[in-house]
């Protein structure tokens, strides 16, 4: 299957409220429409994870961050521009997202992806997409497609074909939290 067809099928699944298994700029992820509460609930169920644990969202363009968070300190733009590896930033004042995706303190983690598939997917879908590791909560994170459990694969509505044969070991993103005053707290390097 070619990339275009894969993206078309993934977008169709997301629009229908489905859950996809897809490659990101870090590891393979479980994804859904980040504005659809029922779809987000399904991701929590597939991961067997408490919904008090937050998940991040992907977008294809830094300009879209202001649609998703009310407090975007000026330093965020420099951090995104200067990042030499995938960077998830946790912002205060999450908005326009499924309520069950927003952390108890009102924050949300957002990452701008530059990876070929996930970037095109976000562009075409025109909405933020949930991205969380494709594993049962508490189990090891799969570093490539071949390590993803059958339990996860059989629970999703669509599995992307692109990059399934890539066996390089992917790493999770760095995570930092920015408060409204621009204070940086490193969560994961």
C-alpha cells in the first residue's frame, strides 16, 4: 500500500471515531481524534490505563498550539525551533480537546511532529491526534512495530502499513513543562 492510501485510510478511521496504530516521530503510537471523548476513552481502555494519566497530542505545525492551549509562554517558540530531537511540551490551560484528555491540573502535552507519516496525517486530518505508546499500561514500550503485542494490534481499527519494516530502535520524546510565567521544568530528558 502506498503512503497516500495509508493516510486516506487512517484519516477515514479517525473521522469515524476509530483508533489507529501508527508511526510517529518517536515510537509507534495509538492514536485517535483528540477532540472525540469516546475515541479517547477507547484508547484508555485498549491500554488498560486509568484515565487520570494524561496522554499527549500531536500536531503538524507550531502555529496550531495556540488553538489547544491558552497559556503559551514566548519561550515555547524558541524551544520548538531549537529542539534537535522530538520535544513534548506540557502547557497550562488546555482547550478545544476532549475533556478526558486534559490532565487534572488543566494541562496538556503537545508535540509538533516532523516525521513523514504523522506530519502528513495531522495535516490531512486538520485536528490534533492523540499519541500514546502502543502498549498495555505498565508493560515495556515497543521500540518498533515488530515489538507491539498482538493484543494491541487486534484492539485497534486500523494499522498503518508505512514503516512497519523499520526495525530501528525508536526513543520517546523529551518532555518539559512550561508554566504561564515561562518557567521550565524538565520531566524527561
